[in-house]
């Protein structure tokens, strides 16, 4: 049997979403939480910037 065939014959494990193999569950949770916080801060920053630009465009148009 070839090495590839041996690997394929073993059951395939699918990690949970966002999980990294080799990391304890509590570290995975902290890492995921940190990424989520970073993503939310970025979304907020972009949203504030977009609102500011829209506000300026509307003021310019009204004058």
C-alpha cells in the first residue's frame, strides 16, 4: 500500500470553524475573541469614516 493510500484510508477529521490544531481550547477562544474584537473595531472605524464622508457630501450639496 502506498503512503497516499494509507493516509486516505484513515478517517478525515474536520476542525471546528476557527479552530487551530495544536492550540488548547481556551487559547483558541482567546485568539478568536481577539480577532473578532479587531474585526469589529475595523468595521466601526470604516463606518465612522463613511458616515463622515457622506455627511460632508450632503453639506457640500446643500450649500
